[in-house]
């Protein structure tokens, strides 16, 4: 039986430019004993294709290096975790609010209210 993942546990998401890259990356990582799952890309993340890989943050650097050595180039990376009952997606330069796909805190400034429109 597959191990259940806890929603409150932080996990890394690795995005790709195409679904075929995501599938090839998952296959290569699984064949080399990485605990990884392919999943639909959360709508709060605007980068990449419709899929991303989900795995432990402890494996992020090793997985990216492993894929790079095999010519599979990963896109943006995010840390996914639950905060106050909502999923949040953080990347190196900020957090993406649910209503701002593809935007970072630096791009959003103070416009994080759900009433704000025209964020894209």
C-alpha cells in the first residue's frame, strides 16, 4: 500500500515546460529510488505545463542535479505546505496567493486581496 502523504507536511513541487518532460523525469526518478509522484499543477502556480512532480524537500537539490545530468531540465520549484487550512506555494523569491497564478510577492507588492483584479 502506498504511503499516505500528510497535508500539513511540506513538500517540494518541481515544474516542467512540457508534460513529456514531467513524465520522463518521474520515470527516471522512480527508477533511481526517489519517492516522487506526478500530479496536476496547482492553479496558483502559473509556470510550466499542467503537471509537476511532488516529493520531499530534502530530495529537491539531489533530484534537480540528477535530472540535469540526464538532460532533463526542470523548471521552477515550489515548497507546498498547509497554513491556516489553506495550501500555500512558496518559491525562492516569495509566496503565491491563490488568486495570483504565476505571480510572486515581488510582482504583487501589496495586492494580495481577493477583491483585487488585473493581477495577470
